[in-house]
């Protein structure tokens, strides 16, 4: 049995080993697409004190991306400048400075590693399971994953903050101390300022805590109204100032833009034909299942190409029409697109250009708001289709993760394991939110990966526990028999040596 000090040394050694191996694989590859937006805002914040995505002066304030990654990246820019000296802004998007910018990710991997170990050990009482879960939790964020430590995408910090927030929720419900509810609310606030969707997830969690108290179901999960008030107040203290800034600046009391595009996309996919719905099961299946499902459902890769039955679902860069589809988006011509995905983005370009010509002070925000309204209208027009598509999008984004978290919730409730129920609830809420309202690509589910790993550790411990005494008894009897045999042989050898 390892002592607590030895356990800490083992944890530190494993974390240092993983970090050292990953640091050697961090490179200066280009920071592009979503990650470049936050970096541009961070550079403008550090250089000019304005949260803006503009490339030209005068800078116009922006709320396109959530603010916390921007603030942390601005701090990283100051550190990089202190080491290498200031440089032109373009130097931070590729090369040596980009590599140095990525090193900040090891703060998040350390936080994630420690938090997963902590909650797993608490739920299973096993150091080894905690260590194994902590190591596996880092798997999606390896340097070659595309959204891990060798990028500046927000999936890693959001995942770390989700696990910390869920851990603090467990601690708060156990201790009933106001301080823990304050810390939990603050953690959820930071998480929401990293991923805006958690505004709704947090609201759902708070409502469930109150509902459980009202129904006298606190043995499952719940908190007193005063505790929930403290939780919400701490959350609002961090989130409200940013939302008020956006209300004053843009007239929109929200965290960020892009919600309109997401709802509009879901409205477009809600118009899938029956053939496309069936084809999506084939197209969105795990790679190993695609051939078998294609044969079973009557689809082949040819159906994904120009004029094929599943053309509107295929946004793969290798498609024969990808370049034309992308060009139609850039021109703001949704009628000329081939896919639902590009149709939504082209509509955003079209509306943004239209509002800009009309002299609207915030054309992209106005376009996003109109798309939100249009998307909601499309979903309301066919509510049964919207509900019928939920299992399909679970299949696309979290075919294993969503069922496992659902099982963990049921297991926690039935066995009155409040800690497990509370820990799983936010991640399950996130997956369900995307299943209901987004196009749920697999990237959206990565935040819940460590929660699934913790659940698997709990299941493993639950399956092992009833058998552990019998297994230990077998090992004990085998050890006793081996020891007895060894002693007899030793005694015999001693007698023989004396006779000689």
C-alpha cells in the first residue's frame, strides 16, 4: 500500500513524464480557423486594450468569441514578449511564437489531470483507478489530436473547467458550506465565459437542484434554496459584467455570437428527407461500421458525391464539389451551395453583407439574430421532426458517451450516490443540449470525455467490489499454501544440512 506521500510522488512523476513527452512534440504549426479568432482578439486586447477581431484601425469591439480564452492568451502574449521581445502581430500565428503560445495548455492539462484523479479516487476509493482515469482523461488532447495541446482551440480549457466545476458541485453538496457553493458558481462562470452553451447548462443544473429539494429528492441530488442562491450569485458575479458589456455595446444581453448560425443549421437539417435521415445513419457511423451499414441500408460513397442522394450531408474536403461549395459560401449565395452546412454559412455571409450595406452598426450580430429567429421558426414548423432527429444527432456526436452518462445518472439515482449523480449531471446536460439544438459534431462531445472515463472507473469498481473478498481469499489461501510449502522445504534443508 502506497503512503499518501508516495502517491503524490507517483502522480507528479506520471504527469511530468506525459508533459515532457508532449512538450517535445509541440511545434510552430499555424494557428487557424476558430483558434485564430481568439488569438486575434487577444493580440488586440494586449496591444490596444480592445476585445476586437478587427485587423484594421480603428478597432471595433467584438463579442464573436467568448472572453476567457482571449484574456488567458493575452497574458500568454505578455509572457512570450518578455522572453522573446515584442513582434508584429502576424508572427504569433505561426512559427516560434505560436509554439510558445501553445505551452499555456499545460496549465489546463495539469488542472484536468489532478481534478480527474481527485474525483475518481473519491468515488472509487482507489488510487490506481484514479491514476488510470487521470491518464486516460488526457487522451483526446495529445499533440496529434488536432484540438489538444498543439492548438489554441478552447476544447482543452473548457474540459478542464467542466471537470473542476463538476467536482466543486460534488464538494458543495457534500459539505453544504457556502464557500464551496461560491467556488462552484465561480468555476461555472469561468466555464461559461469559455463556452457560451454552459449558460443554459448551468441554469438547468440550478433548476434541478431546486426541483429536487422541492420534491424532497435530495438523497439523489439537491440543495437548499439559500445554497442555490449563493451558487447563482457567484456565477452571475463573473458572467453578468461581460453580458452587460455586450448589452451596452451591442444591445445584446448574451455571451457571444454564433448561436443563431447553430440554430439555423439545425433548422436546415430538420428538413432532411427520409432517405437522407437513413443515409445519415450510414454517413455518421464510426468508420469501422460504415461499410456494413452502407451494405445494410443500401448506400455507398457514390451517394455522397455530386447529384447523389446524400450530397447535402457531405461537407468532406475530399468531395468533388467542395471548392464550389466553399466559394458559394464566400460569395454569400446559399442558393448555389451543395450542402446544408455551407448553406447556413452562406446565408450568414449574405445577411451580414446586406446589413453592412444598410449601415447597421453591428452587421454580423444582426445577421446572427435573424438567423436565430429563422432557425427557431423552422424547428417550430416541424416539431416532431425536430424530436425525431435527436437520436440521429446523438449517433453523430456521442453514440457511446451519451448512453454511458445516462446509465451513470440512473445508477447514481437508484443507488442514492449523490456525488456520482451531481458529477455526471453537467456533462450529460451538455450532450443533451447539443443533441437537441446543434448539429452535434464529435468535437462538441470531447468536453464530456473525462466524465465518461470517471464513470467507467466507477462501474469497474462496482463490478469488482462484490468479487474482491473472494479473490482476496483465493490469493490469501494460495499465499498461505506457498508459504507453508516454502517453510517445510526450508526445514527439510536445514535438517539435511545438520545430518551432513
